[in-house]
C-alpha cells in the first residue's frame, strides 16, 4: 500500500527513524497492525516548510516480529 505523510522536518525524521510503524484501526476496536517502510521518497513544498514522505507500507506478520 502506498501512503503519504505530511509534516515538519522533525516529524518526517521521526517516521524515518522507526523500523516499524504501528497503526490503529479507525474504531479502536480493530487490531493494531505493524508496517515497515519501503521505497521512501521525501519532497518539500516550494517554501520549505512542509515535507511529504511517500512510501510503500508492508504489513509485518507476527512470526516476523518474534524472530
């Protein structure tokens, strides 16, 4: 799944530093799913205040996490 995150330099750096991202479903009753980032590209707006990180998310399965 291809996704985009928008944020400041500090926020985008925090996302890139994490090997695994956890996401919660929209209704808190859904499970938490772990993803890894791949194919990351970062761009900036013309004024340099907001950055855009585009990446492919790959779901991490429980067996991979326990290794």
